[in-house]
C-alpha cells in the first residue's frame, strides 16, 4: 500500500487554509489560556487615551468642540491597537520567529508564506479588536462620546479596506524585518510616535493645515500613504461628520482600495525577494545578531 | 561588594552595547532624535488644534506646561519600559535569564546596571527635546534662570522613584507572559493621566486628584517645572503647596515606593523560581 493512499495530499487551497488557521490558532487560543491579557490589553491602554482626552477637556472651553475632539481621540486610541499589532505582531514577528527557531520550519512547510502571515494577521486582529472595542466602549461610557453613524456603508468599507491595506503593509514589513537583527526591534519602536504624529491618531489630520497652512496639507497627503491615516480620517468623518475631513469619503475609500492592492502585491514581492536573499546570504537561521 | 560593583558596571556596559551597537553611530543618533521630537510634535499639533478651536489667550502658558511635562515624562516611559523589558528580553529572546541567575551576579544589581544605560539614552532624548522646544517653539527655558540647587536633588530623587516603580513592574514581569509591553504602556498611562504631565490635574474628578497626590511623580514634575521656571503656574493638584513641603512629600513617597518595589521584586523573583517561570517562552 502506498503512503499517499493512506494520506492523500490535500489540495493547495486546503493546505493553505490549514496553514492560515494553524497560525491564527495559537494567538487566539493562547490569549484565552492567559486571561491576564484582558487586563493588560483592555483596561490599561485606556488610561493613556484618557490623558489625551483630558488635554482637550481642559483646554477647549466650548463643550461641543471639546466633545468632538474627544470623539476623535477615542477613535484614534482604538486604532492604535491595530497599528501596534501590525508593528509588533506582524512586521516584527518573522524576526521573532527567526530568533525562536520557527522560521526555518515555516520555510520548509509546503504552504505559501502569505498564508502563514495571513494567519498571524487574523490571530492578531482578534486581540486588537478586543482592545479597540473596549476603548470605544470606555469612550462612550466614561467620556460620554456620542457615536452617530452617519455613513454606515462607508464606515464598514473604510474599516475593512483599512485593515486589509494595513495588514498588507505589515506583511511587507515582515519580510523586510526578517532580514534584520536588532534593527527590526528598533525600527518598530521608531515607527510608533512618528506614525502617531503623521497619521493624526490624537488630532484631526487637518491639524497640520491649522499649523502650517498649505504645506500642512501636503504633509497630510504624504501621510496618506500609510493606510491608517485615511482610514482614521474616513471613520471619523462617518462618525462625527465631514466638517473636519481631509478628503471626501469616496476618495479616501478609493485610495484605501488602491493601497490594499499595492501593499499585498508588494508584500508578495518582498517576501519572495527577501527569502531568496536570505537563502543566498545564509541569514534565515541567523540568530541573536 | 566587589561582585556587586562589577555586576553593576558590566551590566551597564552590556545595556549600552545592546541599545547602541545594532547600527552605525549616525543612524543611532537619528533614531535617538526622531522619536522624542515626533512625540513632542504630536503635542504641538494638538496645541494648534486647541488654539484654533479654543481660547488663544491662555495657549502659550498651557503649551509650556505640557511641553516640559511631556519632555520629562520620557524618563517614566523609557525607564519603566526598559526595566521590565529586560526580564522579557533575557528570558524569552536571548534566553539568558537562568544563566545570569546561576552566575555569582546579583540579578537585582544587574537590573539596576542595565537601567543606567536606559537613563543615559533618555537623558540625551530629553536634552534634544528641550533644545528643540527652546529653538523652534519658543519655550522659555534659560540655563541661567534655572534654580539648579532645587533642580538637581529633585531630579535625582524623582529618578529614583521612577526606577523603584520599574523594579516593581519587573517583579510582576517575572510572572506574566508576553504582556510586558501592554503592562508598561498601561502603567505609563497611569502616570500620564494622574501626574499632571500634559494637562492640569484640576480637571480630574476628586478621586483622581486624591490619587495624584500620593504619587511621587506628581510632585516631581511640579518641582521640575518650578525649578526650570517654565510651565509653572498652571493649576495643578499640588498648587499652593510650598516647595519645601512638596520636596518632603517627594522624598517620603519615594522611600515608601522604593520599599514597596523591592518587596514586589523579591516576591516576583521568588514565585518565578518556585513555579519554574525563569525559562518560560510565550512569544506566540
């Protein structure tokens, strides 16, 4: 009897589906086995967000405007969960896998690397979503933020394409980080505050225009290459009105769709290139650089 | 004593190497500058939004207040983050924690040494941020106008209190999985929220103000602003308290937190050894 009769080779789709789910599984189940994460990932991050809330509360005397800005901060605070997840659990993860000795196992597995990265994204999104939702709930309950969905369809589409583009970007970074040693770690640190600044996590993107006029507009345009910038602006427009919006909603959605395609394409390209380079230079198993 | 001195010296050297030798000095300098400047610029843009939407007459004083607070908050964020990350890094990344434990080095002293390099790098970032504020944002800081006799002791005592907090968190990190980062971020958030870093504490509810008054960092930041002669005068929870009283409270609360932190560290260390957590890996 042939081995393959007993164990028929699964289809390409089935294998990759299993790889995707297999990589997502430890993140979701692992999180549930250590319930302490609920405290660390839900309650504690709200405190930092609250500090930004109080800045606006303290220094904008007009209650309506203060409330609007608090709403902006809450949405920004919720979205930090996804950015942190992309940086630390997507981009830096292949570097970590290399350090832990798992990367070589991924490389010899008969599945697409994209499925493994996709699984990471899916698993990571679970904890990030819990954190994001808890921030929104805290915003509503503690700070009285009123969320009125004015454009539900746009809100859903913008969120979905922001996630796709963002995690596509994370996959692209993951392949670059894979080649690095400790640079990967420092790069993730470096991409925290500067991106919070460029993407307007704590203020409307139009803030650059209030500060610098026309050059501020161009800073916003440049920052739009980071998917979360327009994602944040679009969601804020859907929830709090278009008055402080940077671009019209349709344009933001169109750019996010284009960025999704671009980043997933670049991720695929970068992954193949970095794998080839890594094999040539023997760096795929190099640890503790 | 000699072993502890050597442990402190070489762990500080190790920390510095780990922080800095991953790249060329020029790139490292850029890296060290970009992050604090970006963090400050977030507040600058927020300030412009507030000025645009709010009351421009009080904007200047408010800005100086939050800029100085945010610059010195870097010590809290970096040192807390640094101290606890050492446990995670040694245990799960380099997997050297158990080897350090079986060496003659005292792990507590080792952590203190590693912290020193974090403090040096943060000091560089704080100086850069303050210089940026003075040159580009007209923050009224003048070295000749600083009350150095107040600033130096206050700065050192405050730093000791921050290290003490870091050690307490390190003790907890022995027992937690990979959530160290969330914990750091969150605890730093407690200080950001309750210590009058970027907004006057008077806007907090009463229980928040009472909580703020038991944290040494609240007094530390207030005294730092007073000694620098910039950003003071905003109504904080400790407004009206004399410098002497604030200084005494700072010293007493620092001693209290230091004792608490050493106890927490020892407890975490003990439990981790008993439960076999010293070589735990959770980087899934």
